[in-house]
C-alpha cells in the first residue's frame, strides 16, 4: 500500500512508520509496551480462562495486539474465534521476517500468523482465526451477522490521518458487532470518537496511564456495550472519564467524522468535518486546552 520504514522504539521492540500516512504504527515509547498496557491488560483476559471468546482485530497492522492476545490465551488454554481486518499485507510480511518480533511470543503465534498470511485462515482445537484483507469498511460486512464479539480492538492510524475507520457510519457497524458487556478498545482519546460511541449507547471509560507514562492523562478508550455495572468485573486499567475529559466532549473536537455511504476518501471526510466545525457554536478545543493547562501532546493521544 505504501512505503514503510522500520522504527526501533524505546522498549526495544520494533514498529513501522507509514510514509503515506506520515505516522508511526505505535508510540515511540514502545510498541510492545503500548500493546500490553492499552490492549492486553485492559482486556482482562483472565475472565476467559478455560472458556471461549470471540475477538475482532480491526487494522491488524504488524499483529502486536493479536499476537499478545494469542500468547496469553495459549497460556490459559482458552478457546478463541478471531477475525482480523487489514488492507495492507506488508506489515505482516515484516513481522514474519523479524526474529526480534517473533521471539516475543510462543512459537505457535508464528505458525498462526504464517497460516493467516498464506491461507487467510488457521484452525486447531483451541483457535479459529480468519483474515479478511481489504478496506475494513467493506470487509466488516463479510463477517456473519450471527457472530458477536467479546472484544473489539480498533487500532487504525489516528482519526486525522485515517478518518475512514473513525466515522459515525463505520463505528455504527463496529458497535453492532459487540456482545452485551463486550469491550471496544482503542488507543484513541479523540472526543469525536468518544462522543460517537456514547451516542450509540455505549458506556465510555478512559484507559489509565501506566507508571511509565505519568505525563499522559489517558492512554485510550474502552467502550462497553449494553453496560451493566453489576456485571462489570473490577478492572484497574480503566475508569470513568474525568471532568476534564467530559468537558472535552462539549467542544468542537467532539464533532464526528461522517461517511454516509462508506466510500469517501480521507480528504473529503476531513473537509466535511472542518466545514461542520466552522459553523458550530461549541467551545473551541484551544479554549478547553487553555482551561486545563494542556501542553505538548503525545503522538498516540488524539484530541481533535
């Protein structure tokens, strides 16, 4: 799809940078650290020990999120039905060639990834994994309507770089795939994304910064479908939005991305949103930042 440049992150794990999107796949603080703190730990996989779960990985990329998921489920002997969506095969090609990446996981993860790359499929007594290559906006429709997911990972490039997977219309399709009490997990703290998910009736939580990231106020978002507080197991990785974050949802940053027929390009989606923001009477994002003393922003925390 585009030229990719190898990036060594601070925790010693490798990532890539997309020349086309002008953005890294992961935080420079660490690809592995980001996966574990934002996705794996937040998923609370111990809930599924010895049980079955279904997971949808949107924007699979290099495969860190699915690899970490599989690695944990191998240890606890859980049963998994996994669907992965990705438009570009190059990142997975890179992962399968990178010994440093492969050594992070149980050897079975390599076998699964190789089968997904060559055959778009893997199955054994524990795991059933399917790969759908192409535009996620179209490929999500191939997943049988009867299949609902306990976990959905949404890890595309940021809304301002790749708005196609952050629009009202696409997020509607995504949330329809969640089971009751299912988690949608993303690194994005975008007000537009959070407000859209809340408007769909999901309960919104913020992923708490890890001890290594004390300067950040959020590491992302967890949205829970048909939320029932009495059924929510204690999870120390996420919490209710702070007052600052709630006020963020009252600014122009909360105006959503729109793609009515799910076929617009990046520039058209962004232009439609900018036009809507110009006409809006909502508080400007800069005013919100001034009030809360916001300074330099992380490369993987998206506000607008």
